[in-house]
C-alpha cells in the first residue's frame, strides 16, 4: 500500500487526510466520518470515482476530480489508473499532460463522474 495526503472540504472546512492505495489490487482506503472506507475498482481512477460518488458532499482537491482529467486506456494500464491526462479541447494529449490523480487541484472540480466522461467524449470529438 502507498500512502498519500490529500486535501478535502467537508462542511465548509478544509483539511488534509491520508489515503492509502494499492496499485496491484486497485483500491483506495480513507478514514471519513470516523470510520474507514475501502473502494475497489478496475483501476485507481475508478476507485476514486466510487469514493467521490459515496461522499458527494465532500469536495476533493485532487486532479482526479477535475472535469477535464481522464485516463487513457494505456495510461490506466501502465499506472493502474494513478496517472491520467489533463485534456484540452482540440489538442492532442501529450506526455506533458499526464498528471497524478491525487495531486492538488482547486479549479473546475466535480464529484459527478458523468461530467468527466462527457468532457472526455467532447474532447475526443474535438480532435476530428
């Protein structure tokens, strides 16, 4: 298990929490509301989606919660979903656009994974 500190906002208060994640058996563990929660998925990005869906009232200040961040199939396979692309409409994704989903971010955040999927689809269409 790897450990990482992330920032979140709950009830209007910012705080840091430690998460633990496993890249071999994709899962994220976090202690929220005085209990430990574990989320499993195909990769860490899908685990992070489940975490955000389970706590829609909490704002996660992470790249993985940004509306224009989404993993490619290759980046997901190589990093177990830890790395994803920060996409820009009309521009091809480059190595320079690869971000760690747990890196700090405070702009354009969402807890709704459909917003990220919609942006990804729109981005794909913008490349044609």
